[in-house]
C-alpha cells in the first residue's frame, strides 16, 4: 500500500514537472516569436538559429560558375524532406544578403524621398530607383503603388525564406514569369521616354559644320530597347537584350513610312516590349552580386549625369522661349545674349568688387553688411514710415510720430471705404515708432554700460 501511494505521488510529481516544462516552452516560444517580429520590423537578425527556416535548394544558383554549391556536414544536417511534395528542402546557403533591411526605415525613406526612389536605393533596387528618379516617382503613380509593395521589397531584399519558398513555387508552376500588365506598361513608357529623349537631344541644326542628326538618330532604337530591357530586369525577372535590340532596329524602318514621329516611335516601342516579354523574359535564378555603397552610388551618379546631359542638350540646342511679344527665341541665342548683356556685366563687376572688399576687410565684414542690408529688426523700414533720417534723435522721432498719428487717425476719415486704409496706416506708424524707440533705448543702455 505504501508502495502504491509512493507511485501515485511520483506520478503526480512527474505530471507537475511536465506541465511546468510545457509552460516554460510556451513562454520561450512566445518570447522568441515576439523578438523575431521586432527584428523583422527594425532589420535586426535573430541570434537563435536552431530552428532556422529552410528553402528549396533550387531557389538560387550560386553566383560564379552557376553550379550548385556542395553542402558540407553542417548543411547536410539541416536538409529535410517535404513529405507532401516528395522533394528535398535545403537551407538557404545561396543567399548573399547578410544585412537585414528595416520595414520602418523603408517607409520613412518612401515618405521623405520616395518620389526620387530613395526607398528603392535603400532596398538595393538600383535600376528601379533610377527609373523612379528619372520619372519623378513613375509620374507619381509608381510612388503611390509602392505603399503596398514595400513589404514585398523588404522580404525580397532580406532573402526571407518564406518569400523564397513562394517564389520557388511560382517558378515550379510557371516556366517563365507570367505576364504583368503593370510591368509591361512601365516598359512601354520607359522605352518611349528614352527614345523620345534621344530624339529631342540631337541638335536639329548643324553644329561646327556637322549635321549630328545624320549619325546620332541611330541611337534611338537602342535607347528604346534599353528602356524595355531595364524594366524587364527589375526584381526576380531578367532577360537578354539582344533580340529586343534587333527587333527595335527592324521596326525603326517604319520611320521612313510614317512621318509622324508618334506613330513610328509607338510601333517600335510596342514591338520591342512584346518581343522581350514573349521571347527574352525568364526567371532570375542567380542572385545579383552585392556591391558596395560607393560602387552603387557612383553608377547611379553616372547615369544621372548622362540623363541630365541629354535633357540639357535638348534645352540648349533645340529649346525655345517666348518673349512678351509672342516671338520664339532659341534658348541658345537667348543665353548668348544674356551673357553679353549690360545686366550680366554689372553683376559680374559687383561680384568682383565684393571679392576685393573681402580681401581687405575680411568675409565676416561682408556677412555683417549682408545682415544689415536685410534689415532683420525692421529699423530701416521704420525710418521710412516715420519719414525721419537714421541720425534723428529720440525727441525728433517722438515729435514726428505724434504729428503722423494725428494726421492719419482713423476717426478723421469719414469715408467708410477709406477708413480701413487709414486704420492700417495708423497701425504701421505705431509699430514703426515702437521699433525705433526700443532700438534707441537698447543702444542708450549699452553705451552707458560701456562708459
């Protein structure tokens, strides 16, 4: 009997210990999940990798030779089989992104500089960022659409295992990326923009005795094809540009059949976009090479300089402005006349005089004069309102203030339409007197202290 009671007690103790262990395990899981959620929001990495998620081994091919990287003992220990589909699941040993990006920071960058692609540059989508910058947020529509797409961009940049899992399932269902209306429209718009930009940037008149249009118009099909190709290589999709370039040049022949540039440019643009989407588009199975910040920034800077240079060429060589008489004047001629005008000559002389004055008296003296000319306290304007000179004494200022107050008092104005103007003039006089009185008193106290 005693033995039986002892057994019962032991069983009860084992049950109590088991319930406590389960409670501790649940608490640990809750804490780990909560910390994981915070880590995803702020771009932090979890230190606990005992239950790391795994992704299919064909989600990526390693960069370089394109052959699958052999898994060592540590990786082989993590390989498991998916019983529902019968294929082997391997850890994400081909991902190259080590630093996690924050969802909150991505939204902050979107709000502050999203129209210039700042959030996309942060998420290492450089081509996407350049297109957003060059089109001012995709004409505003792309910037607004990114509100719902930023979480996907963050998961993509962080090589989120669940995102990779979904991507691989999509690859399994579709041999090539499915048709996307938004991506196709973006490719058409960017291709048209780049082709039109080259067309506008070519000087229409001879420069230096050379007709530049004879040579540079052959870059128009190349610009259209490159615009379509850049859009097609954003994200997890890619494609080679050669077939699109060939089709773009073939369809460029339509320029000699349709004299309206909008018609032949549209034919070339749509044929190039359809060719790329039908024959060249494929999945990106190899991760992009991760480059340093300075390499990425220098590449985007070069592209931005080239883009701005093309627009500058259009404005300088082919742009026109309209004067007050309605006459159109080429920007190039207007700039030449401006830099030879008397206003520009006087302005240059003024800058030179300021520089010479600063050489003898110092730049701080120049800064003090600039502050004085800006009249931050309203002193010069107060002298003008009270009609007194800057050397007037306090007695003269007071006498003038009283005379102007009596003269411009609103009660003397019987006309209701002019009474409001008189009221404003009277208040301006009172404010000017108050400003000058305060300044005079401050200077008087300062002089007494210095003595």
